[in-house]
């Protein structure tokens, strides 16, 4: 959906840019390109400063309604099984709540709202700071927390916060070739990993 809005705005503004494919965008993500917040996302795709500014405004006003995100297959079963097991579920994301909550629909109720940190929660916060806040809110040790992410920056945030990390390869920036941390390739594998503590590679 984020690439689609880029393509639509490139056409709308007559920018003459080429929208990257999902594979090309994954390479951008893995290269360390700045993708958050959305203005940086647009600039990374090639928008000039002024165009990125108006694209960001358009995004804020239209993305949630016109480009509704869809959750990955098997995520509903994953979240319900995690919650049923007694685990506390939280969200740490550079996205905004108005995009995240509708995508989850009724699954939103499975999350502990004290542990929801979105970009609009506190724009000056880093993911690492949000993870630290979640650890304090739960009154647990950092090792009791697992941060699931799809970018190498998520791994870095987990390391900074001292929490465990597992990368999913079905998102933007983590590949099956990555080493040095656990990875899973499907939400069903993630359920096994989190519920049974089985290491994946």
C-alpha cells in the first residue's frame, strides 16, 4: 500500500519517477536508507523536498481511508494463540495509529493499550525508548520481552533496549540470508517460536 500511494502521487504530481518494486524497496531498506517518518520514505523514493512535504500531508489525510492495509495470512491465528497463552501483546512501530488499528480490526482488542507506541504517540521517541517504556510498564526484565520486527533497524532497537529480537523475512528488510539473530519466514513459524521457544534460522 505504501508503494501504491507513491506510484499514485508520482502520477498525480507529474514527477516522472519510477516507483520501486517490492524487491527493490527491500534492497533500499536493507541498505540503511531512511524510511521513517513518511516524509523520509517519499524522499528515499526520489521525491524532492517540496513534493515530499505535500505527499506527506496527502498521506496523513488519505492513506487510512484510501489505502487500507491488510494483515498477512495467519496473523489472526498467531495473535489469538499468543493472547490465549497469557502473553502480553504490545506494539512498537514508526507507523501511525490511524493506519495500524483499522488494519487489525477486532484483533486490536488483543493488545494491551498501555503497551502501544506508535509514531504519533511521541514523535521524539525512538523504538528503543518505547521498548524500554514497555519493559517498565510490565515490570519485567528486558530478557522477558521479544521484539518482532522486519527491519535491521528493529534489530538495532532491540539490542539498544536489551530485549530479545526475532526477525520476520516476510516484511520489508530482513532476508533469509541474515545471520546473527533468529529469523522466521511465516506467521505460523513465529507462533511456534514464541510459544515453544524453538529457534529458527
